[in-house]
């Protein structure tokens, strides 16, 4: 097979006619396959069912002398703080352990900035003329949607192989209206990029004009390798501290993809000043989070080493799925030179950059043939990909057999859209 | 014993000297007793430990075909909605089942009004010059603190034996800056009052000037009788609907004092319009709440009838404590005519109205003798009781033996403070 750009118009028409027949046959199967969200599969949630055999013994309800069943401990069980500190590489007192959703903790942090201000805010953000927010893209649509919902102006920062384009970030933070940035520093959503040491160093050393500029460091995939060994990752809190910016970062994590999506435990980690500020705010809003579930996780996950063992169970399910996706792309698409992608080693996504102007059309064709993917554009602010190119593939939910079929359809659609774009 | 007001100055001095000796002896015991918060006792949380033997069977993880362990169902499991609808007397589709804390759902509702506006808000409340909020008092300090934290102007509405003074409420809502009211309609915190049918009817028929005026109907003690039979209570949602005000009320409830404080399940109930509005907001903030815990509660509580059975277990622990408090007051204080209180049949508090000007002094004496109570004034907006009279007694946490001692101290302190106030 030749690169599509080298095909003559006649060859393109022939190829397209052949693909159309193939597409119609695939469509006739009447499939309904979903690769839209980073949702774990039933096999994965079955893997950790032994968690619910815990919490049977009366002594399981006492943690460091605290009855986990009653009110109290706003910032979470000390043992749960220690667990997350071990996983994230920070100090236990820097950790606030909350409910089941890190997204909610992130929303709440932004919301607190808006309603009451963060620790160094001259005023609540709702009293600012304009608030701008940096969105490394492609990125996570739910992040962008939070800041969009508060009426902030979203600014696209290009992603590179080493993380966000730091020249662009350093330039953007000179604007005092820029109040923060979204980051998924390890296995970034969707590119699967691990921020380089240099990128992280530059983040920690930012000198933003806004005194309350906040790095939202969503370490969602901190221990989520599905290929190869665990990759060590620096602690952003100590790096910011060392750079004289201790209060510039909030880190987030959860066990949604370690234990159970929706019934895990989430946390944030931050400096002492930020913790005091947040606790003062949070005590108005909640008495305490679900400490029984925190304790269940402490008993189940134990520490970072044992959590990594459990992640190997997930890897055994996730690895083959990601290989299926990347192999299909390598086989069907690589020779045609109509798209690019990377083979991630962790996280939940494969990011495909289709030929400019073909992402929407590709996904419309997919939908027609029964394959649902994340909407084209979703990985950019306001859901608008200026190049109409990026497609997020989320292979975790379907079993491999279904994934094979979905990828067959996806590759045909990618090719058809590319040929249409090249002209028929 | 004669009413204190009838004592001669000399008699008062004699009585005070006698009490002082008693106080010193009590203080010398070096006790540390806590009646500050409505926190269930260890005996109560032990009562429902069988809950954690559930969720062992694979079939327990499927509810109406939904795998409760995975993402999804933002508004909660249908079975959990049905459970709360049964308890509250509303329709399942009116119920949003959330996380562990109804306080957090209330905070979030107010916060959404502030940041984005409620369904009928002309603009978000942060864009209003002034927002005023009605606070029936004595009331719940955590309610008042939420609206205070957003900078709203808190307006005290007197409580009567039938609930909030509805003449005052009807007058106050003529002000378009008045955006809402806090209510604990059954076993009000702290008075233990059940709003009368007439009060509830007048609430449902309010004609507020603000189109987004919201009744925050915190039905925290909806099935929380500790004395006598369950008291039927009208459904505020259908009453508001019938009165042409379907969107004027959000009802809240939780199982914090049915199953476990901090590890229960909370919900709100509201009209279709409000539900659509809130879901649109909430989907930005969270993917779904902890459905494993929701399912655990569905299996454990089953329905209203069985929940009422479980509440009888709590009543067997709570009843004696409340009798201890009321008996001590009847015995030690009633003849002196220096305070008034009621004998509630449900809820978590006894509200004592001490002689005006003596609440703070009484509690300072209590603290000196090792008894911690809710701060004087806490039951009023801004923590300021204009008469310095109301004291909230929370007898749930200590065992009866300790409660007996705490009440002995409390009664001595009430008497000393009254005598000081009358003049020595």
C-alpha cells in the first residue's frame, strides 16, 4: 500500500469504492460498540471484588484509635493520608482525603476560587473582570468543561512530546488574568505523554503575574502503567516548594481506576497554607467524607508497593486492548501516512491525529457503522479542534473481540475520510 | 424549692454559696463530657454493623441491570431513588441520590445559586447587590454558616411551637433580595418542633417576590422518632406543586443517623424543572456518586417500613438519653422557673431557653467543670443570640451514666448563672 497522498485521483476513487463496500458490510453487522469514555471493563471491576470481604471484623472499624463509622476527621483518616502520600511521593499532612470523585474535588477547588478566592486571591474570581485558564490540548474534556462552566476564557496551549509547550505557558502566565492551568502530568489524557523532568522543573519555577495562579495537577494515572514497569515520577509539591512557589499547585488523584470507578477514594495534596485555607472553607460544607470507604481502601491497598501489585492485575486486562488498538493502526493506517499516534505505556487513551479536516467525518462514519467514540473536538477547549484532527480512542470498556471489530471499522472510516479530504 | 425570682437577696446568696460548693466538688471530679454535637454513640453505630455483611454476592452488584461498581447514573441508582421516595413520600424521579453528606448537597445547591443561578434566577446570586436569607431561630448553626459564608445577609425568623413564624416569613419574602429560607420541618434543630399542617400549607403557598426563592427543606429527622410511634408527615413537593409553586423547594435527607454518620447516603428531592437544571450543573462536576454504598443501603434498608424498624433500634438507645435530660431538667430546674424546654419525641436535641442573659455564662461554667456543649448563640445567625438564652443540648454521644453526670453539672450551672443574673 502506498501513502494516500501519492495515489492518483483514479487510484483514490478505486480505493474509496473498495472501502465503501467494506464499510457497508461492516455496517450491516449492526454492531453497537463503545470506545467513548475511559471506563474500566467488567473484568477489571471483578478483579478487585475481594475488597468487599474486608470490614467484617470489629477491629477493622478502628484506625489509629478513630472509629471510622462516626463523624469526624474532615481531612480524612491519617492512614488514608499516609497511603496517598506514599503513592504520590508527598507528605501525609499535605493530603486531604475526600469522597469518591477527584473531579468533584477539582471542581470544588475552582468553585472555591470563584466564590471565596484561593489562599492568595486578591478577591474571589467572580469579582474579576476576566478570568483566563490555560488548557494544554489535546486534553481532558471534563477539565475544560469545569472552567468553561464558570465563564473563564479558555486558552489553548499546544501539547508536545514532553508535555505542555512551556514557552507558551511561561508567556501566558505573564497575564494577571490567567489564574490556572489544567495538567495530567503522567500518561496525559489523551496523548499518554509523561511530562519530562525539564517540563516539570519549568512548571515549578513559573513566575505568574497572578498571585493565586494555580496548577491543577491531575495525577489521574500516577500508577497506571499497563505496559512495562512502574515509571517513577517527581513530586510536584516539593519541587514547587524548593522553587519558592509552595502554594502554586494542587495535586489530585483517586483510586477510581485502581479499585472501583465511582466507589473509590479521591484526594488532593497541597501546601500547608493551601490546606489551612481549604479546610477553613470545606468545614462549612461537609462534616466528614466516607471514612469507612477510606478504611476499606487502606486495608485493601496497604501501600504503594501493594497498590502497584494490584495495578498489574489491571495491566493484564488493559495491555492486550491497547496492543489491539496500536497494532491495528500500525497495520492498517501507518503505510498510508494519513494519521499519527503514539503507543502509550499507561493511562486510558490512544490519541490519534487524523489528517487535518477529517476527525469529525471519521467519527460520523464510525457512528453510522455502530461505533461510538469521544466526540471529535472534545479534547480541545469549547469542543473545537481548530485542525479537526484529534481523535481520542478509549479502548478500556469493550472486550478485545469487540475492540478488534471496532478498530476494523475505525480504520476503514479513517481511510474513507482521508480519501474524501484528498478529493475523489 | 421556690422559683428563684421569689427568693430574697439573702436566700439567693445562700443558695449560690451552696451551689458553688457543689460546683467545686463536681469540677474536682475532672470530667470531660461532650454534649456539643448531634453525633450518634458507638452503641448506635454498632447496631447496624450487619450492613457490612452485605455486598458479598456477585448478584448484589447488579441493580436493575446496572453494575453498581462502574461509572454512570449521575442521579443515583433507580432503586435508591425509590427507597428515598418511599421514605419521603415523593416520587422516585424527583429524587437525586448523592454521596455521604446532605450538608454538602445543601451547600452545593446554595453554591450553584451563587455561581450559576438556580432554574429561575434572573442572574447568578454573585451578581446580585444583596442576597438575604431567612433563618428560623433557634436553628441549625451549620445551615446558617453556609449562607453566611457566601456573604448573604441573614434574617432571623422567630420559631414558634408550630414552626417558623409564618407571618414574619410571608412579610419577609416580599423583599426580592430574599432568596431562600432554611427549614428543618420535622423535629426541628434544636427545638424538636414538628411544623404544623397550617405552617406547611403556608410555606407551599408563599408568593415570594424573588422568582428563584428557595425553601431549603432539610428533612434530616424524617423517620427519627425515639419516643412513640412514627409520625406521618406531608410531602412538601406535592403541596408546592398543588399550590402552583413546584420549583420553590429542595428537600434534603440522609441516612447519617439511620445507618452511619459520614458513611451513609444523602439525597435531595425537587421538581422536574429543578432536577433538569441541577443535573445539567452536576454533570460538569462529578461522573457519578458512590453507587456501591447506595446499593448497600438499598439492600439493608429495603423500604420505609423496614427503615422504621431499624430506627427502633436507635430509639432504644436514644430514648433513655432524652428521658435522662428532660427528667433532670424537670426535677432540678422546673420548680425554679429559670428556664423552659420541651420534651421532644424525635430528632437529636433538647432546646433549653435559659433566663435571658445567662446562656453564655451557663456554658462557661459547664466548660470549667468539664462539660462541653454547643456554643451559646450557635443556634442564631452569626452565632449571636440576642437574648443570650438558647442552649442546645445534644445528648446522643455520651452513655447514660455520663449524661447523668453532665446534666447534674449543667443544672448546677444553669442555677448559678440565673442567681448571678438576679443579683447576689
